[in-house]
């Protein structure tokens, strides 16, 4: 960019500065987009009331299995009929695609312990190597 100097004569100075404002704007927009998409990706398909926990650890990447109060079972965002074979097949498919072979169980407060144990044993049968419980 050439600008004439203060004397108004024939002399001109060249400013060679890089304007980083548009670059900063692009980075901030990308940051907001990534923050929104990661929070949406981690939500489960069913609306359940998670129990609260005193201490929580970092979230691991795995397959989210959700059990609602009405005993509906979701693997990721896919609703299953509740039969053992359906659950094992769906878990095998999702665990095959997952980087961590971990099943994250998100269950409503009113879910019976027997149902949780059944889903965890089916997860082990499907090939899960670890388990995590979701809590608020």
C-alpha cells in the first residue's frame, strides 16, 4: 500500500504490515462452531434424568447406551426393541467403529439395577473392554 508522506511532495512510504484481524475473526468463528458441535455430539438421544455424582472424571470416547425410565434402550441415537440379540448386534456394530471399546451407560434415576446389569453383560458379550457410568 503506498501512501504519500506529510510533505505532500513526490515521496511516498510503503507500509508492509499484515492485518491479522480477519484471520483472528475466522479462528474465533471456527472455535465457536467446534464448541457447539462437540456439545451436541455428546448428548444422548433420549431425555433421561441422570443421577448426580460427587466426583466425575474426564469423559471417554466410546459408545453411549441410554436406558430410559420406561426401559427403552438406545445405542447412540438408535432406539432398540429391547431384545438381547438386537442390543448385542447394535453394540458390536458401534464398538467396531469406535476408537475406544468403552460403553458409557446413561440411565435414568428410576432404572432398576437388574436392567443395568443385563445391559452391561450384553455389552461385554458384544466386545466392550471397559465401562463408564454417566452422571451430572
